[in-house]
């Protein structure tokens, strides 16, 4: 009996002894908590840095190259760009004159053998280069007369008229089988188009005041159309177009890719590496006419040929073979060479 009681007492005593406040571990101070948190942070940063270093060490090198190929074709079309002109005392009358000129040009194109189904027209505009040229001529003449102390002539008064222009694109089919015959036919056709006066410039000689202004400008040695990259309003601009097939384009792109891959292999070998998988690939195709676009100078249409958006069509301002350029940019991973 006494043994049982003693055992219970021992158990109770042990429980009381464990619950004694003097035996509890001391509470963490604020400083100890900060130290523990910093230790965890440093450990985490160390682990991240190790992972980044491993990833950087495992990232393969890259070699980037460019390959090119080219196709040349004799032109199959003669392309003519010209601005039809309508001028009168008022804007409404100028628009009516322009519409008559457009109908007359349609008949002329048919007579000249143009592909009438492919004729394109732009939007009519009153922001014409003729009036801009007149204003610059007037300014130049006034400055020279004032410098010499003379009187301003009546011909320098601004003519009261409205001019509207309408861009037109017409095409003629060419036989590209024999270059000699092609050159002869193109020369003859160009002469016929120039003499046809599609724009109607011969009918529109301008008012008396405008003619006097031009005479005054010529007397002072000023020629607004003397630039090499501009033409008088209504002067046709010629270019030569060629086409290729989709199969030819794809074959040229494959050739350009093969050239890029060969260059990449050579560069990798120089570095003691071999080519791995393909990382990036991009390709472009464009005509090689060297012209970025076309537009207007203050006195006339510039002679630039617009770059075609169609990868199967290209134009050149010069008579000869039309070039198509194809480029491929490729990036490959580098891997160690097998010894």
C-alpha cells in the first residue's frame, strides 16, 4: 500500500518539478531573433547564388550568322507612274478637268497597248508641286531684284488658279526571251508613252501670269526642274518589274539558310566548338533596286521606285536584269567538339 502511494507521489512530484518556472528555457531576446533571421537570409542567398552560378556555367554559347542568296530575272513588265493634272480657275472646275483627263488617258492607254485591267489610280490631291514651285521661284526672283535695287515685275503676282493631281500606275507586258529585242521594244514603247502626254501637260500651259513667271525665272537663270531626282509635273516615271514563283523563293531561302549554317560551323570550329540546336531563325526577301521609296520634291515627282510588298515581285529603275535578295539570320547553340 505504501509502495503504491509512494509511486503516485513520485509521479506528482516529477510533474510539479517539470512545471517549475525556474527550469524553463530562457525566452529569445530581440537581438537573438534578428541574428537568427539574418542567418536564414544569408543561407537562402547562398543557395540562390549557387543555383545561378550553376545555371550560368551550364548555359551554352551561341553563334549568330547571316546567309544570303540572289535571283536575277529579265523584266516582264514596264511600269509607268504619272500624275494626271487638272487645272482651272476654281477647285470644282479643276476636278472636272481632271476627270476629263482621266477618261482621255484611258483611251490613250488602250491605244498604246497597256494592260488596262491592272491600271491603278491614287487619290486626287490639291497639295500639288506646281504651286509650290511657283512660290519658290517668286521668292528667289524677289530676293535677287531687291538685292539689285530694281522694281518687282507684275508677273510675280501669285496666279489665281486651282490645280488637282491624280496619281496613275499603268503596266505594259514585255517579252523577256531575247534581251536585244527587249531593249528595242522598251525604247520604242517609252518614246510612244512620252509623246502621248498622258498627264495632259500640253493642254495645260498655265495662265498668262504663270507663263510670265516662268519667263522671269528663266531670265534669272532659275530652273526648278534641273535636279537629277525630280521631274516636271506630268512627266512619266519608268521602272521594270519581274516576278518569280513561290517555289523559286523557297529554294532561294533554303540556299541562304545553308550559307548561314556553313558560316556558323566555320566560326564554331575556330572556337573549338561544334554546332548544337537551332536557337533563333529569321528570314527576309526584298528587291535589290536600291530605292527606298518615292514621293514629291517641291517641283515634281521624284524618280525613286517604291519597294514592292510582294516577295514574288521586284522592280528596278534601270533597264536590265531585276534582282531579288534573300537573307536568313540564324543563331545556333555551341557544344564541345568530340575529340
